[in-house]
C-alpha cells in the first residue's frame, strides 16, 4: 500500500512540476530555438489515399492542394502571439535583424504561416511607417527544398526509401488499433486495415477536410479522437526509428548547439531562431532532443522550442524543452530522458551528441548527389 501511495504522490508531484512555472523559476532566458508547424492547409496530394468527393474537390480547387487556408493564417497568427508572449523579453517591439533569425522551408504554406506569425510578433502600431496600414514587413530566409536540411523527407534518399517502406509495412505496434481502423475503413468505404500506418495520412486528410468546412459525418467525427491515437503511433513507427532521426533533425539540433555556444561564450548572436516547417520537423526535433514523451502528430501551428536558460544563483546553463500542442492551447514542458527538467546544457549535449550532424556529413549519409531529382509535390 505504501508504494501505491508513493506512486500517486510522485505522479501528482511530477505532473504539477512539469506544468507549472517552477521549472523556469530562478532562471533567466538566454536563447530560444524553435520550430513550428504551418497553419491549417488543404489536403496534400501525397495524403490522398482516398478518392475525393466532388464536393470536397470543389472546396479544394480555389486554394490548390497543400495550401494555407484563411483558418491557417489565423492559426499562424496565434503561433506568432505565442512567440511574442513567451520570447518578447528577447525582442524589441520592432523587427531588428540582430535579434531574430527566421527561416522557412521552401513551401508556400510555411512561408505564408511565418509571415502571418511575424505580423503578431511585430504589430505595426509602434513607430509605424504608415498611418493606415497595420502591417510591417518582416523578412525570412529560405533554402531550395533540394538542399534544405529541414526537408530531408524529400531530399535525403536514404531516409525517403526507409520511410516509404516503413509506411506500408504493417507493424505489431499498430495491432491495438485494429478495431478503430476497421471502423474508420467502414465509414470511409476504403479498407486500409492491411496498411495500418495509413492512419497517419487518413487522420491528416480528415483534419484538413474538416478545417475546410467539409462535414466528415457523425461516425467519423466520433472516431477522430481514437484515430488520432492511431496516427500518433503510426508517426512514431514511420519516423521514430532511432537509426533515422538524426537524418531528420540532426543538423537542426546541431544549429541549436552552435548558437547556444556562441551565447554562452559571450559572442553576439540572435537570441531567437524560428524555423517555419512541417509536422515531421517538430516531431523529429523532439526525437533527437530525447524528450521522455514524444507528443505524436503535431497539430497545425504547434511549436517545439529549446530554451537555453541560466540559473540565477549558480550561473549554470540549462535547457528547457517546451511544447505548444497547438496555438489554441497552453504550452507544456517536456523532460529529457535521463536528465529531467531543466537539463544542464553539458548533459544535454552528452545525451544527444550521437545524433548531431553537420550538413556535409548529413548529405553523405543521405546518399545525396547533385544530380538527384527530388519530388517536392508534398510541400509545394
Ligand atoms: C538592434 O539591436 C542591436 C543589438 O541589440 C542594437 O545595437 C541596435 O541599436 C538595434 N537597432 C535598432 C534600430 O534599434
Ligand atoms: C501609426 O501611427 C500614427 C501616429 O502615431 C497613428 O495615428 C496610427 O493610428 C498608427 N497606425 C496604425 C495602423 O497603428
Ligand atoms: C565563441 O564561439 C565562437 C563560435 O564557436 C568562436 O568563433 C569564438 O572564438 C568563441 N569566443 C570565445 C571568446 O571563446
């Protein structure tokens, strides 16, 4: 009995510790390194295992496949409000190139998202350049999809051939979802029970349809929470393999350490770095950061952030991983495996160092050659 009480006590204690501000109490924020998913979009062509109804096609046509919708702009704006709220202490009211680095993948939806997000980070109300235009231009940088380490899922042959195979390979980890997958198959009139990882693509498709105002029906609506759990598991099966997560986010994590080092040694560096990207990027940065509980499929506008903080008393540098499940929810803290919260910077480096890659090594490991032809259809 005693052990039962102890477990209950520890569980309650840990939960409150991870959700309350005592994680960051007595720390000073030094640096924020974050990647976020774009806002709501229309379905992507690669996520279309199911034939579209005429009505659905009519809804998609004005936007095109994989494009940010007006709901997506509102979500992106909310992501920006989160950035301003949580990291405003590192940013002036007006855009200043020496304070923030902004990079987007070469995809219309991530670019539009970061533009709307920055409209919230830098509202044009202070020292504005126009009396009636409530907008200030904020630039981002981008890299063609063929060369971007944040689009490994289209330009890293070793990864794409692995994940394409993993997608269609049934995994015993999906067995516990066979009931819900059968029900969803029935409701859709499309049997994917033999390819259970399709739960990831089907969930994505239904969310996109719903966000466009399409009625997916009562039955599918009721199945969505369970399908979401299956999608989380499928994402983990396809993209969570320890041998491949470095190809997905090892270079990105390397960037975190590169700039964290500059800050700890007193070199001037931008204190906020924003990478506008995709669900795989948010998920993979969590994975290489070795958080204890990966959060599954990141929702539109979700954020994963590595915060470099300094303990006020000791001067020690620590890392705090923060997850915003969606900009309509509150952020949570994710403890690091075998390190906890916060995690000392040196310990964090030791735990994650086997995943770190520089760009050249990453390309070599990917089997990248200049003449490869990439299929960027999923992110156009
Ligand atoms: C931008 O930030 C830098 C570094 O903090 C500062 O030296 C500079 O004066 C700022 N520029 C403007 C226009 O405020
Ligand atoms: C810009 O500043 C002027 C002068 O302070 C003010 O009258 C105007 O309302 C501001 N415009 C916006 C869009 O906030
Ligand atoms: C700080 O780190 C940067 C980048 O690694 C390096 O170029 C610089 O020499 C270092 N400065 C000091 C004072 O150690």
